[in-house]
């Protein structure tokens, strides 16, 4: 008995099936991708809610002093428990790139020797900021360390003071006094947020120029995903003032608004596409306000360079309280 043979698919039929599958994928993949983007935006907003709760829990504690905004990640960690991952925005493409950055509050005091260039004896001339830019150049960069070659502005040698920063992991950074090439100045490495001298009298004179001295400090987390309003500590603690920014998607750990002594210039955060790098969610950024509300906003409405008075009210609790 002969069984009827099964007819195979023709080439045309196979092509039709593959075309239908391709069309379905073309429709579904962007939709699924958008769902994941929305999910990451929601997760980021939830992170900021946790930060807000930790901030207010700390502030309401008995005997709590003003928050040190330059170390806010460290100070709030105790109130987050196992939720420390909330410091990471899931939309940040590479938050762990490079060695840990020291707190922005690190500076070097420049002191001058008696009689040099008609400067009074042992006079504090000015401070140098411990970051690449006006006062320092970054050299000898490795995966977990780099050196700052600093220039105190008497000349242009860029080797007046050399400090090495090494990421030890687990939120710690070692700072080493490597060398100096100045015969007229000496230096203190200080934390301006606390006034603490970390390494004293580097360089000539006073006979204390012991190269190789080190100090280990707690560092704020690696490249920041969120920035705390610089006015969230000190005399202008946020309380629960409605409509005032507490923290937001950002590229550095502290966001300085228009009434800060040194407001941020957001042009520093423009990417190659001339868009703000922290506007991670459909060109906008998540913001948590002091009253706990989390809103997705157009960053232009918060730009410290915006002259509108309403922008000051969004950043400064004193201005907001006066409205």
C-alpha cells in the first residue's frame, strides 16, 4: 500500500514566512526596547526616592549635624542598609569607568617663604584645587591610579607639587606625596569641608619635607550618577520645602545651583552630540524634590545659567521660603 507523500515547503513559501517573522521583529524589538528604557527610568526614580528618605531620616535623627554634601554618599550609606545600589542610575552607560575620584573638597594650600617676592613671612597665598584643570595636569594614569602635577602659578613648570591618587577599592583612596620642585613655597593638603589637614607642610622649609607620606581617605563613590544640591547641608538644610531640588541625575556628586558661590556651568556636561550627558531618560532627567516628589524634567528648566528668578527658587530653600 503506497502512502501519500508529504509536500515540502517551496522556496517562495519559506521566503514569505521569513518575511513575516522579520516584519514582526521589526515591530516588536523597538517596542520591547522602549519598555526596558521606561523600566530603567522608573528604577532611577525609585533610587532617588530612597536617597530622599535616607536624607530626611538622617536629618531628623537626634543630634544630627549639617550634612557634608561633598561626602553625602558616605554619610547616607548608613541609612540605606543593603540598598546602597541606589547610587547607580541604570541608564548610566559606564558609571564605573576609571579610578575613584577623591572628594571635590580636597585642596592644596599654598604657603610662601618669608621675604619671597615681597610676600609677608609664612603667608597663605591661595588654594589649588585637586583636579585636572587650572591648577593641575593628570599624568601616569593607570587602571586604578593617577598623578596630579600641580602648578602654584609662580612659573609654568607644572611640577611644583606631585601627588599620586590610588583607588584601593571599597570606597577608599590613598593619596601619596611624591615630590616637589619649588624652593620658595610649601603646601598643606586639606579637606576644606572639614578644615582637616591631611598631609602637612609638603616642601621646603621647616625640615618636615618627608616625601612618600600618605593618607587614606574615604572617597565618594565612583563617577557619580546623582548629584546632591550643594545647599542641602550647612545653614540651608532642605527640610521638606516643596519644589526645591534635593538631588537629580548628574555627572558629579554635588550640583551647584544659581545661588551657590560657584554655580555649575552645564556646558561642561555636553556630550559629542551637544546634549547634556546626564539627561539620560528621553533627553530629560529625574529630579527628587525636598518634599519627596520625583519628577522627570527638561534640564533647561533647572539650568543655573537660566536668569529666571523661578530657577533660584528651585534650588535655594531660602529663596523658595520667601515666595
